């Protein structure tokens, strides 16, 4: 098999004379070469990459519940497909996601997620599964053992209320008037995370208009509730401090009382303003091309419920496009069972749903990998094609981010999805900028520098970078009743900050630059006592440590600094005897699990990069990790 630009000579020339033997080099050369060929084989004809994104069961269950709220459980799909048949394919996949313990979880190996299990049970019952079936009995027993369906989170309660299973009194009040709040007000849309903005205003309209479909008692889930009283009242997480729990319950009661007194008529101007805000950021073309509200699953579901609540006809072009944009996330499969011969009948068709698309990120990181293999846009057609595709995706539109930066900041940057011009983000921008800078060429260099200039303007006051906005932390936001998804804000985090510093290093910035120095101090301030770093956007401490140290080192922080050495020592302490690394996502729930879990290629590669940066190419633990990667390809 050809190995393109990767050869044994290339590897030998990059390693010191005291490095591994020729046999090891040959194995690594084959590994790298085969990986490069595989990567190129996945490139799309227009130059980009886009891998499948996985999500948990709520993608299937919330889509199905949306269809029941809209009364479309048997209606033809937007693309003309049979609706009932399509939904049955989703049901089959949802059923297959149930675990042996009877519940549904957020990821393999997670604890049971109560809200996910309630929604899955409800969907299966609506689509004909008998409550007495063994799998339904197991699910019901699990739900009741965890305190009943009355303990679902607030986002699940919107679905349950809209299908008449709980009172709207159990749903947090979100007044649409928040769209009018002045900038000086403590709670303001500009201070929320980008994803929260696109969810909260649609839910504000729904919570105010309270569209409710009445189901027959045989379709409902009364059997999942333990307390009829608690079923119909607002609950708040016990993790919320007592004062704020009482405070926000009082605020919620006042808002609901005012809503009952006023009715909806006097509030229609606020609803119209919120609706206009939503439509401006929903599916549209130039000058701000966007595929769906926020270009991500939750708000793209909620907007369809908003259309329904406001009486917008399904034939309206806005609704048709919203449906098609959401349904584009479908992945339809008919796979043969693993134990059956190739000639055997295939299993029933299923549909599972992606949370969004990731082409800009995937293409940026693929370009970075091509550059690490010694390729440039001038030497490799695949890289040139990818760079051109990325340049065409540069955002020159002034989106929501402008509210939090200094006046006159020039728009430039990249988003995650195919089209999402309102919401470019720092992480994608720095990944693309690194790829373009390393691709070479005047056009690529200019685009990379425009992106980095925008990223500089997005630095937070504490020295770090957040994902979508220049932000400050407002801890009280995490206590509001509709904040139990734990992501109301978009805080600066050291993993994105570290990757940003790595990007800056490729463009010549060093530790003597005040902006860089400020960012390094921000990272240092978040080191765990063990020496590692928590990872917000990847699993978890291995990932976080990799991101935290690479950028500072490449910006000129000496490897000998104590905090760098502590990080390297921690990485070595969690390496397995076979050279690999792995960490379970349960480390987010239990920090004693940091750095432990099934071995994975990604986590082993991240750790290997830390070892390379901290200890150099001769480090024996680095080579143990590389051998494991080669042997398990």
C-alpha cells in the first residue's frame, strides 16, 4: 500500500540517533502511512470531511415526542416519505438503546439517566409497546426506584406538559419579555451561552402559549409517577443552594401569577419580538447562511413546536425548510447481524439522529493531520482542495458575538456545521487557522490571520477563551429553574485556551506577548492538585491536560517549569502497562476515576503528544504509547 509522504526515511530523519530500532520505525511508518491513506479516502468530492456524530437516546425520543405534540405521528414526512414507517424506524433504534438494567443513559457505561428513560418509555408506549412487556416493566421499575417521573429535568417537562402528562405549573416560567431586557439588567440574553439563547426564547413562547395535546389515559404515563402532588409542581435540583432555590421558586410563582392575570393577549407583542429574534437566526440564505436555528438539534426541534403554537401552517416555506433541515440529521441503516452469514436477511431498518453536523471541525483537524505528515497545499491536492473549502466557509457576518466585544471588531471566523453564520466559535476558528497557516500560500495565510485577529478580540477578561462569546461568569445563572442542563453559560476554559495558544504559536506569537502571558496564567490557575487539568470539551483529564500544556510550551513556556513537569508526571502516572491510556466519562461524576478507563486510540494519542512536548522524542513512555497505537490499528 502506498504511504504517500510518510516514509521510513522521513521518520528516521525526525528522530534522534538514540531513538527506536529499525523494526519499530518500519511499524510506525506503515501505521502512519496507512492512516494517511484511510484519512484521504474519507474526503468528500468538494474537499471537506464530515464524520458521523453520536448522541444519546434523547435525540430519538425528543424527535418522536415532537411529532406527537405536532399531531404528525402518522403524517407524511417533509420529503414525501411515509411518516408512520419513518417513525417506526426511529422507534426500533430507540428500543435498541435500552440497557440490560432497564434504563437509558447518556453514554456507554454511564449511570441511568432518569429523564432519558422516562422519555424513551413514553415514546415506546405511544408507538404500541405494551406496558406489561418485559423491557417496559424493567424501565418502569427503574424509573420508580429513582423517584418517579416527577423528577425529570425542566427540558423534559416541556414535552410532558405539551402532551398533557403534567401541569404547566411544573414547567419553569420563561417570560418572552426577556427579549426586551436592557443591557444593564443582571439577566440578559447576551450573557447566556449561544446554545442557551437559541433554546430559551422558543421555550419562552411555548411556556407562555402552553400548547397541549390531550392523550387517552391508555397512552399516558401515570404509572411512572409516585406522587400526584409532586407531578404537577415545579421542582428544583437539590444541588441548588437553599437561598436561591427559595428565591427562584418565588420568582417563578410571581411570573406565573402575572401570566394568569394578564393572559396572553397583552403579551403578544413580546411573543412577536421573541419570534422575530428566532426567525432572524433560523434557516436562511445569504448574507447569514444558516441551516436550522442554531444549526443544532434542540432549538431545531423547539422551533417546530413554536410554529405549531403560533398556528403557522405546515405548508409555510419556513416550516417546510425547518423540517427538512432537522430531518437531514437522520442516518438510516439496514445492517446484517454480526453472527449471520452475508447471504442472510438483513435486520429491520433503523434511523438514528445526529445532534448536528461537524464538517468545518473535521476538515480543519484533517488539514492539521495532513500538515503533520509533511504535506502542504502546494504539494498535495487533497490539502489544497480542503483549504479552498475552508476558505469559502469563513464567516464575515456580524452575529450575536458582537454584543460582547469592543466596537469595530471585524467579523472573521469559522463555525462547526455546514452553515451557521450567526455563531462562529473560537475553537473551530483556531483549528481552521492552524490548518490554513500550515497549508501555506498567501490566501491561506491571510485567512488564518483574519481568524486569529477575531480570536484576539474574543479573549475574556480572565485571560481565557470561551467557545462562542467573550464572557464573564455569573454563577447565579446556573440556579434559575430552567438551567438544569448545566450549560446556561459559556465560560472561559483552559482546554480551548490551550488550543488557542497552540494556534497563536503557529503564527509567531510568544510568551512575551501580554495576551499570551495572560492566557498562560489563566491556564496555570486551573491545574488540579494532582497535576492534571479538567477537560470541558473532551473526556476528560487526559484530554484537558493535553490541551492545557501543548499551547503554552509552543508559545515558549519552558518545559522545566514546575507546573509543566507536574502535568507530565501525572500523564506518566496513568499510563497502563501496555503503553496505552484510557479514561471513562464517569470521571466527570467521580474525580477519583481521573485517567482510568478502557484504552482508546484518541486518549493514547493525546497523552503521547504530552509526553513528546514535555520529555522529548527519546522518552521511553512515549514510545510505549506509539507502539500500542501501531499494534492496535
